[in-house]
């Protein structure tokens, strides 16, 4: 054997490793799988930031921060004011009204608010303008990320205060209303909504939620309380009305699956000679997509003063079948809200 051959044999023996010829050959042991295999992303020791819930939360926070920064920093105050004023003007103009404010500004604190001071609301002629001391609107920014639009509206004038909170997504609505000591004359509410001249105060609260395109989904409640309600002598739809005074009116409604049920309905106070109208109400109203088309199912017993009876002598003729020994009348009111149909009910 040559030297070269010997070196080659030694190198091959070194690479293969020593082997004891006295031991039998052994088979290679198979590798065993881990007892608790890890699922990728779960206890895998991966990056904390790579986990999906963390990434989602970070995206939401980042988007919110960018939205606020863009709204606060990038949008000039004049553009915000012009947008809000233009939107309000558009909706008021549809009802023959307009408004102006001596001061307005964008307030930035915990959120963004648009504030107006000394607001003049011009009603359709011949009604006088209404003065409102303070109006604040605060939009909800974070829900806007999910196309859920809403905010809070605060209206204050003297002792009168109204707070409205709402949220709208597509046709789904959630809203609440709280009114405290609203002056019906100064606020122009009677003139704007009913075209009536009168005085009094209103306390009210309401909560409603559901899909307004499907009235049967609407749920909520409402409490309405009028105090010292007085109508001036005036002509309404061609009829001359004498002055009418009602000391108190209380209505409590429970709204469930699109039906508003009267839990309590009192107009005036029993045996109060100063009240020109005393009535009790019960029944319900089935809501419609157009509120004015909601169907009434109301039962009432009412009594009117001699002053009103003198001006409307036909009342005794129309409701003679429902006249009671004490001079009151029992009636049933059905039909749509915008065109109710009263009918005498003998009892």
C-alpha cells in the first residue's frame, strides 16, 4: 500500500467515525413530534405587535388620531363655520325660516364644538323673530370612523334649556331629548310648529331607538308636561277661537314595537273652574314611516267651559250621543294623526 492510499483510508475512517465491529448495527431512531405543537401566532414567542387584536386596536387609534388632527389642524375655522351655517340655512329655508348669530366660533377641548351666541331665528311672516342666547353642537368624531353619525345639541335661553343627543347609521336611529322650562312664547315653538299664538312652559323627556324605515322596530318612551298653557284669541283655519287656558297637561307614552301606548293622559285638572278644557285620554297610536300618517286609537272623556261652549255651540250637537249627566262627553278618536276623526261614544 502506498502512502497516499494510507492517508485516504485514514481520512475516510475519520469522516465515518469509529465503529466497534463487535456491536450489531442499530437502526436510526425516528424523531418524535412535540407533545403540544404551537399554533402560529399563539404562544409562539412572535412579536407582540404582530398579533391581530393588537394590530386592529392600533389601526383604530391611529385612524382616530389622524381624523382629529386633520379636523383640528388642517380644516380652517371659517370652512367649518361655513359648512355648519350652510347646512342649517338649507334645512330652515325649506320651512320658510332663516337665522343669524352675532358671534360663532369653533371650540376645541375634549372634543370639537361649534358655538353660536345671540342667535336670531326668523319665522315665516307675520311671526316675530325668536331670540336664542346660546347654541352648541358637538359632533361625535370616533363613531364617524364606522359611518355612524351623531352628536349633541344644546340650546339655552334664560331658564329654558334643551339637550338633544342622537346617532344615525343608515336608517337606524338612537336619540334622546331633555327639555327643561322651555318658554313656548319666547322659543317660537307654537308659532313654528302649529301656527298658534300662546304662552306656557314645557318640560319633556324622550328616548327612541330603532329602524325608522320599519316603524315596527321602534322602541322608547316619552314624558310631556305643559304648565299654564294659554292660547290667545285668534282665528284658526277659518274658526274664531276665544282665549283658552289649561293649567296643566301631562302625557306619558310607552313605545314598543312601533306602537305608542298612553300610560297617562290628563289635560287640565278635575274640578278646576279656571281650566277651559278638562280631559282624560287612553289608547294608543300605531307609528308610520311618515309620522303624520300614524293611526290613532284614542278614547277620551272631556268637559269644556261655558266660554268655549258659547263659541262652539255645535259641539253639543256633534257629541250629543256621548253626553254624560255631569255635562262631559265621551268620544273615540281614530284615523291618521294629521286628520283625526272624533266620534261620540254613548256610555
